[in-house]
C-alpha cells in the first residue's frame, strides 16, 4: 500500500500555512492600530477575518475561534464594529472555549483555558475570574 504523496504534501503545506498565521496576525494588528482614520482600519479588520482559515473546505469554523487570532478579531470588532456584532462574536468564542474544555480531547484544554482568560479579561467586572482561569492552567485537568 503506497501512501498518497499529494495528500501528505497538502497536509504539510496546510500545517505550514497555519503556523505562519500568528505572525501574520501580528502584522495585521500593527496595520490596524497604526492609522487613526476608521476607514483605513477596515481593511486590516477584514483581513483578520480571513486569516484564521487555511482555505480547506473541510475545516471546522470553530477551529478559528479557538485560536488567539479569533480573540484579536473580536477586539477589532469591539473598537470598530457594532456592539451587538462584538457581543455575538465574543459569545461564539466563549462557546468554543467551553466546548474545548468539555470535550474528551485533553490536548486542547490548556489553549482553551488561555483563550477563556482572554475572553473573561476583556469583559468589565470579570478580571478576578480571568485570573482564576489563567491560574487553572497550572492545575491537573480531567
């Protein structure tokens, strides 16, 4: 049985693309925070929406929301977007965190806790809960 070379090459290519996304997100965030004109901020904000995907049609949309790129996009929406759109998007990220913590996959618990900390710290009045969430990553989770 011969392995499909194209599939393995495509998987490694997608992994490489996804590994560069955090660096690209930093560049896009820089271009978002530099101008003071709201019209010029829209271009980087729209680029950030599409940055979290690999272009794979089989990809789960929640995978994007389980990364810090999704939280950066939520913060951009808080600055530029409508309040209801920001609240809806932040709720989707929160649900992705909860799903990541309650599933049977142990390897995504620590990143889900870190993302939950970012969500909680961005909401006024939940700073103490955010500190509890970030300290929980040093505990044994089951």
